C-alpha cells in the first residue's frame, strides 16, 4: 500500500510540475495596454455570449487572461452600425465618446473579406462555427428543408419570430420576393421570441443556433431545433474568432496558443455546455 501511495504521490507531483511548467510558458509577459491586465471587449446584452458580466465570451475571455497570467478586464460595448465600426471602436482606435480600445475583441467573424477591409486589425483564432437555425412546433410546421419555396411556404400562413435587425430578420423579409413579410414577427431578443413561441403567438423562431439553444434550455422538448440550409441562404455558417491591433503580433501568437490549449483540453466545450450551447468546431 505504501508503495502504491508513493507512486501515486509521485505521479501527482509530476502532473503538477508539468502543469506548472505549462502555465509558466503561457505566462511569459506579453505587451498589453495596462501591464498585468488583459482588456477584453465583448458585446453587451447578447445572450448567451455576453451581457451582465456573464456568458460564453465572458468566460472565454477570463480563461484566456488567466492562462496568460494576466488579470481579465471585461468591457461590454453596444454594437455599432456594422462590424467595421466595432473593430474601429474596440480594437484599433477607440470610440469618439471616449471608450478606449481593448487588447482583444471576441466574437469577430474570421472572414478574409472583413480582414481585407480592416487592415488596422489582425483577425485570428476561430473557436466556434455559428449558423442559422429554426426551432419550431412540429405539429404546425414541417421540417424546414429544401429550397426556400418549399421550406418556408408554411410561413405564408403561420407566424415566425425573429430578433429585430438580424441576419434571420433580413433573410425572411427579403426571401420569396417579400411574401413572408406579414408573418415575420419582431422581438427585442431571441429569448422573447422563444417565449412567444411557447405561448403560441408564433409557431417558430429563426436565429443563430447558439442564441436559440441558450434561450430554449427549459422549453418543452416537443419543440424541435434544426439547422437552416437552403440555396437561397448564401451564408451557411461563419467562424467566430478574435481581433487585436495589426501590430500586436506577440499578443496574437500568445492568444492563439492559449485558445488552442483550451480547445484541446476540453475547456472550451465545457464553457459552451455550461451555457446550454453545443460547441461547433470551425
């Protein structure tokens, strides 16, 4: 028994030594705006990703900072007109009202066209593949598959909920030459749309998969969730990553390494699961 305990203690000690070495390697000083702190920009009021000091991106940001040996400083900001404005306000310049930029911004689409339009930033580190989905009452809405003419025909008669000014909103208002407009019901949040579906005010909700999963954790299991894929929808999915200033090479490299580590050891999947969302690998 003593030998077994000794072996066990040795194994634990070795594991701790390896872990300490790993942390030490990750904690090599990187240049940030405030020494010892990592300023992280996340969207406000954007469940399940961020808002009110919690969410997937908030947890990711804290994990990144901790593994770099830095104190996390979370900054929640309101989205501007488009992603180009958000990158300007929160990464490379700052907001004209006085908000200074962050060291890193999360929830940035890893897209070559976006990167080409924003040479002042470096976009990297994809950690989740986002896509559109539909949650529906299967008694009133058949599977949403095939061409838009087939998949969405039911919504010429039935009402579907969306969050205002989102990709789902724009798509449903324009598809089929606007035939669905009268039955597209707008809500302030995806959560409000899901509640309306539970109450029978709408028969389905279209939004990003993560937002629907986060908002429907406690809904009746009779409602069915499925991906939205049809020829008329040009954007089938988009990877989410990070952005830093274009010249922050050392910081980007360090963040990339840490992100790879939390993906590899299961921490990222756990963070998503804790918020009721399924991690989709980019």
